[in-house]
């Protein structure tokens, strides 16, 4: 099993953009600059930015001074928005194959776990909805 860091990379990118973009011409930054802050390959950042762009959280700028800029004010982008943009799969998934339907556990466990996992994910999304990128930036700056 692998653990996804897309949410963290996306939050880092948006928070860095919230700090940096107001000081850049047109608010535009490059994926290379974001990648330098995240300390990852620009290709990783570009993939995440593609998902954020599809969700309207960032906007691509073409031509002279090409790059990306925030699609909305940082105070209006919640971590739930970010999560839903970059994490296409549920946080916890059921087993990929159907368990033995002749076993009482194999038959009964999936619907039980599906309910538990759904409620857990809903609670997490509710928590993420209460925090904006602007909040993350404020807290980040306060700790440095």
C-alpha cells in the first residue's frame, strides 16, 4: 500500500502561492518555483496543479510570464476544497475483491465498514472545511 502526499503537496503549493503571489507580477508563479519550496520534482507539482486547475483553485496563465496563479482568494479555499480536488479515492477503501459471500464475516463486514469509513471521511471533510489556505498561511508564518 502506498500513502498519498498529494494533499500535502497541494496545500504547500497553495499556501506558498498565497504568500508569494501578491508580490509577483500578475500574481503568477511557475511550477519550478513552487517545486523548490516543496523540495520535489516540478513534474509532481505540475500534476497536482492540474487537479487544482480542474477544480478552479488555480488558473493557468499562458504566454509571456506563463505560470499559475490562485483562482480564488486564499480565504475562500478550504482544505476540503483541496482534498476533494487532489484525492480521487476514498481515504479508506474496502478490499478490492469481494470477500467470501458464504462466510458470515465476508458477507456482513463490507456494509458495516462502508458505513464506518463513510462517517469517518465525512468527519474529516467537515474538519477540513473549517480551515482555509489563508488560515494555514497565518499559522505557518506564526510558527517561523
